[in-house]
C-alpha cells in the first residue's frame, strides 16, 4: 500500500498591504512562498520544519520584504527549484510583472499564482514591467489546466480555477 501524504498549507497575511505568504508543509519539511514581510512570524510558522526552499512568484517589494533576512537565516537562496520533497511545476505567467511565476502542485491540485490571478480578477498590467499582451497569453496558458485546481493568490482569498476562467474574457 502506498502512503499518500497531503500538503498542509498555512496562510499568513503579512505587511501593510496584506500580502499572502504561504508555508507549504509535508512531513517535517516546508517551503515558504512569497515572504512579503514579518520575517519573525514566518520563522515562527516554520519552527518545527526544515525549510527546503523559498519560492517567489515575482519580485515586487510587497512579496519580498522578508526575503533577504530569511535567505540569510536559513542559508538558502530563493527560486533554486530544488524539488526534493515537494513536486511542482513552474509556469511562466508574465503580465502583472515580467518575472511572474505560478507554482502548480499537480498531485494536490493547488496553484500559487502571486499577483497574476486573484479571486474574480487579475493583477494590474499597467506597471513598469507589466504587459497586457503577456497577461492575455498567460491567461490563455493557464486556461489549459483543470478547472478543479485551488488557486492561492498573492492577496485576498483563494478560489477555484474553473470559477476564475469564466471571467477571463471580460478583463480586456
């Protein structure tokens, strides 16, 4: 018999503009996704786990304020994509930012979308490295994924990808 261990996802809302930071846990290991601020709270959430990776969906300030402190504390660099304990796909989703990435944990049917995709809306595409053309292409790409994926965005509440797909054509 194969033992299936589900991920535990801890959701921290950090910083003055309430950025979502996620601690993804399995066994005694974890990954930090988007360490937006409040490094001490993030460390506390990880205290009983070995931090294997730090993932950043994009490099806007509100998603990385605690990054340098955590990299030094855990002696790891972000976005090295080790995928030892955690298996995930890296999907390039530019539009909100040129370096936007979505992390898809296929086995668990969860996606961490940063500021690319939110509950009933998408990220701004009028910023310095943003692009409406890239955003449209990224939405087309993400549309190929199953409807029953839970999305965990960079701000606000989670949603289901199929629910969000209904709105894609109305954004432009």
